[in-house]
C-alpha cells in the first residue's frame, strides 16, 4: 500500500507525533477508508526515510485510540468501527469572512442565484406525493432500453466515446426527432434546426444567454414555470408577468407595459404550466402576429405535449407560421425519465448554430451513448408505443383523480384546465390559508403544492396542483381521502 504522507520538516513536534497527526488526518478526511490496510511499519519507515520505531510509536498511539486495528497474521487496518468523533464531518471554515456570508465577491449572476430558493429536490417523501413533474417510472420500458444500450455498448463504436462530430448532437437522433415532431406535433423543421441539450432547463438557459441582455424584458405566463423564471432572473432580465386564463396566455396583455417591450416570451401553449389550459388557436395566431410585429422571440415549452386525453390534438405554435420567430423546446424528462437529461431545441437554422456554440461552451455536448440508444428507440417505434401505453395509463389515473376529488369535496372542488398532461389544477374551498392546507396535507402523509410559488402578480388562493402520473389508482383514491379528512371540517365531509 502506497501512502502519500507529508511530514513538515520545520515542525517543533517530534517525528512520531507528526506522523500520528498525518495518519489521523488521513483517516478523518476519508483518504484512508474504514477497513483499508495500512503499510507495514518497515515499509512505511523506509518510504518516509524515518526509523521503524518512529512508525511503530505512531501506529501504537492510533491503535490505542481505536483509529487502527491489528489483525494477527494479516496486518494493520483502519478500524471499521471508528471513534465517535469520526461520525461528524470536520467543520470546514470558509476562507471568506462570516459577514460576507462566507463567500467571495459574487458576479451579478452568482448573486442572483442566492435570491431564489433552490430548485426542489425530491426531499423527504410524503407517502402519497401529488407534487407534479414525475412520470410513471415503475412502468419504464427497461427491457427495450437495456437492449438498445447494450446493442451500442457491444458494437463498441469508438465514435461514441469521442467528442461528437456534429456540434448540435447525434445526427441520426436529430433526424429521427425532426420526423417524429412533424408527425406528432406538426413541428416543421430539418435536422439542422434540432439541437440536443441536457433537458429543457438547459434549453431555456442557453436561449436566455444568447438572446437577453441584463435589464431587458422577458414576458412570462403568470402563474408560470419556476425553472424558466429563475433562468431569466439569473441573466438579469426583468420579468414581466402576463396573466393566463382557461385558454392559456392572455395575448392582448402583451400590448401593455412592461410586457410590450419583451425580447422573449415564454409560453407553454399545449398545457399551460401550472394552470393546465390549452392556448386556443385564435390566440396562437394572434401571438405569432404580435411577435412578428414586435420583434420578440417566442419560446414554446412543450414539456408534456404528448399527453392529451380527448379533444383534438393541438399543433405546435412552431409549425403554425412559416418562418415564425419561435424556439420550440421539448424534453424526454416526462415521456421517458428525468435523469436521462436529454431534451431538444428546434430553432431557425442560424439561431440553432448560435445556440450550439453556447452549448459547446457550457458543456461541449450531451452524452452520446444515450443519444445512440434514443435514436433507435424513436426509429423503431418504441417511443410512440410507450406514449400510447402511457396515454391510456395516465388517462385512467386522471379519471380516477377527478372522480375521487368530486366524491370527497363535492361542490367545494373545481377541476381547472384541459384533459392533458401529467397533473391537474384544482380549486378547493377549504376556508384554510394555502400554507396551512399544504401543512395539514403533509402531516397526513400527502405531498401537495399550492399555486402560490408560481405566481408573480396573479392571486390564485385555494388552487392546488395534483400530479397523478406517478401514482397508482389506489394511492390516488387514498391520497384524496386523506386530504379531505385533513382539510375539511368533519361536518363538511362528504
Ligand atoms: C414547464 C416545464 N418545462 C420543463 C420541465 C422539464 O424540465 P427538464 O427537461 O429540464 O427536466 C418541467 C418539469 O417539471 C416543466 O414543468
């Protein structure tokens, strides 16, 4: 076993003491892990150029204190049961003063990150979690996905290990996506316009960097997607809220200040996030016409576009006007799984190239193995098959949720938005403040979110989000039952 130990020559302390300190520090920092064998006293003495008794002395102290343990016949090891204090990570003192928050001077960008709460990590789970965003991961098509990954691992194409040839991503995947988006979403584009990114979050981030100067206005649906709002604020943009109603963004509000100056308008036309409305066709045309007049660029986030349960499919904004100033953003986070971190941007050709340069600067390229497998997944029809299966599953879950809400809350509940996507928004009259309702729900083991965090100027008290895609029908019923119990006065329960 090699041990890199540095003993400071000038220290006044005796050598065996310094060696003891150095070994102890290595164990405490985890450089020497529990159960790891340490060199024999002879070997360490000779590698450090110290006497063997020096090493023996320091080992004995560490043995005595329980940091090391000797096993007859096989040597000396870092103890598996380490002394008490090892359970606690050593306190790291930041090199910057406490009054500065223990931080160096941050850029405007860095400072803006501290303004908003961190993007939600799953956190300690409620037993039944209605918070939106997760697909049904338990029915993920593992076998197909595994087979496609293995196919490419077996083929051992060295190109897959290399820097990508095309700056925009794996070409066959981009071609498949261009065809798929044309079939399913009426997006009109060529592979040259498709840029592969690490999910829609990266798409929004890159688009903002490339198009928005600090101080410029970005218009955002209100209530709207937090991931987008945070990216705009981090870039120093002024965020102009635009109200939404049951038909999505209220386009005529874009003619009012400050939205009228917007460089960029972020919209979720298929299924407004979070309220669930679908942007009606006349509004789509109005929005495109407005963008052409004003010179603003539209960012169309089609995050869960594939899921509609009844009603006619709505073609993407992107394909509605020839040469429309639209950047279309899609993701595999909802249709496959969020950890895949693959999404795509469809942009007018010149802009796709600029976005590709920004992507190259951020992280060069997205991982290729997954892009190879995904290209086959789309080409061989697995994506559309999976979508069909999920559509049936989610439609059923949504129906059960709507029925359960109706049953539990009767006239006190109103389901808002269209039959689409992976969550619904419901207005529930409970007489409680939203935070109190959310707190009570959590206490009853039900994860629930109100609309409040998504609102800028909008006021939507009593409205809650119900993600249903990841919950089985039994859990949905049980969750709603518990909610009614937690939120309604016994007299009012149905
Ligand atoms: C409106 C919206 N866009 C995009 C996403 C997905 O983000 P990503 O593709 O970065 O996982 C979400 C997920 O919650 C969303 O709600």
